């Protein structure tokens, strides 16, 4: 059953209210063909739930001037559908979407002149500073390292040009971790989990990885607060965010609203419960690169604040730097080499393909050209491991988020639905151009 869209003649506004537990509202300036786009989009997502693409998904988008808002949930919180329907206020593990929050927190400290983007911060993160640089393997199978020569700056960390990779996605680091007698991507603290060599000299290349987890450690060092307390005071309270935390198990109302983590079974193609702890469920400290749980409704508050530049989180000059390319020539080339040798999915959830031009901003990946049927140049975007996705397109005055809890990252059926959501938004939303 789809919402009946009616016209409000006096204000030239389309309204739709979806009755039920999610109590979602849709509002937009009238655009020719809107009804057809809505019907097609929502039919496709309803079919996707029935066909097992995902147990459920949340879609949300808005613009800056208030003429457009869309929020809609499909499906249920569990695979078997026995739990209550999924809503925009259901709690999801947002994984690497946490990186945007940690980036904002770090930029706040730059604004307050507590730290500089280009100062050497390694002395403030001793565990990271102690790591040497990986160079290869000996004939006897031992990994080879040398002492780091370059400084590690906050800019390096915010843009994944620090050399701090993931052992769960880099074969050499996985082998190093195993040689140290540890399990890949396991550890209760940032140091226990990510205490392994850098992949290159900071600033000389690019590798997506653990940098924002180390930024979280830096923020805690500089402020004397744990990352949860800092974000609560400086991000969540200013935006009236109610359901966002590193510790959902300590928040009864959030624990009850958790969405089940699932995976696509390779043999059957069906979505089944994950059955094992996900990422940070057994950690003892805040992981700034992957540890937050949130509702899509609350995450949208962050996106809109940055979209409209309301000053609640960052000053206008600071937020503008988020949308400026930050990589040096070598790091940018490394990013494009990586994109050129990988499918857009799973390397980059939500990226339409690997033919575009990209850089890295302060908070996410940066599109450096227009997408023909979607976002404009300088759109900032990124994702979360269970196939969540967000974007902020200041040129088009539009931001949005897609939420689900399906592994593996870059799942093709889910990726197709993300692209459909994006393309539909740009047909529906009023253009600022």
C-alpha cells in the first residue's frame, strides 16, 4: 500500500502522510511526474523486501530550504519478520558512517585551535607513533619494516593517507596480523585490534583503513573525555539527537530498537542472520571509525546541519573545507589506481561506477565531476559496512541516507537499490539550479 499523494493548491506543495508506527512525512514542491516516480520507487522497494534483497531498508532525504523532505521505511527489523516493522527510528550499526562524526569532532578541535590539521600528532597517539612502515616479505616469510620518516598529521588521518590500513581488507596486513599470533580484525581496544605496521610513509599514498579510529584516540587525548561524552556534548545535544551512541546495550530503549544484522548466504543467495558479533559489539572503548549505532532519522540531522551550514557543529569556513579536495598528487593517484582495479562495489558502497573522478574531503569521499543522472561535483559521500550510504550535495541543495543491515559490503542486489534511490531523488527533489 503506497501513500496517496495529494496537492495543496494554496501553497503548491505535495504532502503525503504515511500512517502507522513510523509516522513518516513526505513534503516537496510540486514537480511534474512526482507521483509516478514515487510509485515506481516504492513498488521497487516493496518488491525488494518480498524478494529477499534485504529484510528492510530506510530511505531519507531533505533539502536546505525545507521544500523537500522524504523519509520512508520498508520491511521489518528481522529476517523472519516477527519483530515490529522497520522505521526511521529503528537503531542500526552505522559502522564507517561513524567516520563523518569523528571527522566533525576533530574539525571542531581545529576551530578551537587545540590542534592543527598539518601538525605532527604522532606524539599524542603513542601506539600509532610506534608503528613502523611495512616494505615487504623476506625469503623466509618474515615481514620487513623500516622506521617511519614522515610526520603523521591530522590531515593524513582524516583523508586515509596516513598508511594505517585494515587487516580485514589488505592481504599483507592480514598476513602480518596472523604472524603476530592474532586474529584479523579482532581486539577489544583500538591498539589491540589495529596495532600493526603502516603500509606506506604518511602522505605518500592512499589506503582506506583505521585512520579515523586513531583520530578518535587523538580526540580523547586532547579533550580528556571519552569519544561518547565528547560527541554527546558537541554533536548530539546541539542537534537534539536522541538515539546515537557507541554503547546501545547500555541504553535500554535503543537496545530494544536494534535492527538484526544479516548476511547474504553465498550458496542460496538468501539473507540470513549474521550469527556472530558485528565489528565493535565486544570492544571496551570507542572506535571512532566504526563504532556508532544510530537511527537514520538522527543521522539525517547531522547531514542537514552540514548541508545548510547552520553553524551548530562547525563554522562556515570550517565546513567549507569538508567539500574541498585534500589529497596530494601521490595519494590522489593511489586512490584512482585503487578505483581502477576494483569494482565500484564493494570498494565504495553507493558510488555509481569506477569511471568518475574522485578525491577525499574532510569527512568522506569527494566527487570531482557531475554524475549524469545524480549528484554534482563536490558532493561528499561515504558509507557503512552493512551497506549503508550517505551523501551531501551542496550544489543541488540535497542530502540523503540509505540504511540497511546486510553483509557483505557492496552486496550487488542492495547496491542496485541504493542507485535506484539516488536516481529517484534527483528526479523528485526540486533543483536549486
